């Protein structure tokens, strides 16, 4: 299939008539001014990727965004307008050529890339909802493909654009380290993802490219709605985290943006927990 190059779009200016007020916070210190990056994984205004996009934009960075398909576009486009995103393109990693087309568009429009946020995961219901030992080959392959391989492929495509160095992020979860009820095969995929982060950090480090996994506590997003008894996870996190609070997508965004700043230039290969300290508690 031909790459979806023609779908590159410069978004039209934000129309606020009748809409709630823009949600990008006012931040005086534009610590990421001049940085340009791609954020993949905004489905709606509950997405972790949206929390990241708001933070990067608030700190002055430019943000390119993607949407899964035409159905998702109507939710993502208004958010892209708020971000004043110069690049808005479709990206379903299962559609051949779409990932390459996004990086090609960035190459021709910006010529380089400073940061990349990979915030996507998927597992078919029949794979996610069963025991790990029962997962079939197809369900396993699909889970690993979207949730882990796409991260490595995006690192591969970002590398030549990060000629001046850069920072790459992906989103993981504590279920990679501990057996979390109902997280199942996604825990296996996240363990592979965290390992992929370390190898990518080692391989790309000499080029000034840093790579991190961000591990947020549970957040009520669309992806999370596919996990049975998710409310129990939220209750447990709220009750046991040292901060006695749940994290928000804004907390995740701010911490991610911090790691993209030059002040964090010697931090790489990390899995950073944004979970109120939940992971240190037995
Ligand atoms: N919500 C949580 O509690 C939580 C906690 C820790 C980590 N995470 C991780 O954060 C990331 C973002 O999830 P979220 O919670 O913001 O949910 P979300 O539903 O808002 O985002 C998931 C995104 O993945 C995208 N996606 C799925 N398959 C895709 C494909 N084939 N091609 C391109 N995009 C695809 C969806 O379009 C969506 O934008 C995921 O990796 C998730 O595992 C979530």
C-alpha cells in the first residue's frame, strides 16, 4: 500500500466558539522552546498522550500528532488545534506505510526531531482476558506487535531525524514487574517493552538520544476500560500509594516533559514511576 503522504495536514486555527476554554496551561518558563516532537497515542482528552502533549506545548515545544483512523479523527482534531500542531496525520501501525509516512512528513517539514512519545498499546480481548498460559499465537503476536515492536520501529525511524540528539518515551505499567490481577498478557508485553527501552538507550546513547519508559499509576482512560475490575486497581492505588492519591494525565505529562529538558541529559534507560510511590510499597 502506498504511504499516506497526501494525508499530511496543517490544522486550521482553533475555533473556541461554544467550546470549553483551551486546556493548555499558561507556563511562563518556556523550557522546551525550539524543540519539536511527535506524540503518538492521543485518542481523546483522557489519553496519557494528551497529558504529555499539553505539557510539552505549555513548555513551548512544537507538537506533531497522529490519530488512529477517521473515527478517531473527530476527537483528535480539536485537540490538535489547541496544540497548534503543524502536523496531523493518520497512524494505525497495522496499516503498512503509515508509520513511515509520518516520519517522512516530519523529515520534510522539520528536517529533525527532538522528542518522541510512543503512548500506544493493544491486545485483543480474547488474549487480554485470559490466563497468560492460555494465550494463542495470534493474540500474543498482535499484543507484542502493537505494544512493543512499534516502539522499536519508531526508535528506528526517529534515529536519523534526531541528528542533534533527542529523547524517546514509551508508556509502561507496574504489571510488567509484578503479577497484577487482570493485567495478564499486557504485563508480559510491558516487560519486553521496558527491556527494549534499555537496549535502545544503550544503542542510541552515543548519538545523544535518550530513551525512557514512563510507568504511570492506573488512569481511567479508554485503553484502561478494557481491563476487568479496573476500579479495584484505582481503589488500591489510592489507598496504598504513599501520597494517598491517584495520578492524573497532567502529572504524567509534566514528568515526561521534564525528562526531555536538557537538564536531564545524563538520565537515560530509566523506567520512571509516576505513581505516588505505589511501587515501593509491599
Ligand atoms: N491507563 C492506565 O492506567 C495506564 C497505566 C500505565 C500505562 N499505560 C499505557 O499508556 C499508553 C496509553 O494508553 P492510555 O491509557 O492513554 O489509553 P488511550 O486509549 O487513551 O490510548 C491508547 C492509544 O493507543 C492507540 N493505538 C492502539 N492500537 C494502535 C495501533 N495499531 N496504531 C496506532 N495507535 C494505536 C489508540 O488509538 C489510543 O490512542 C498505553 O501504552 C498504556 O498501556 C496506561
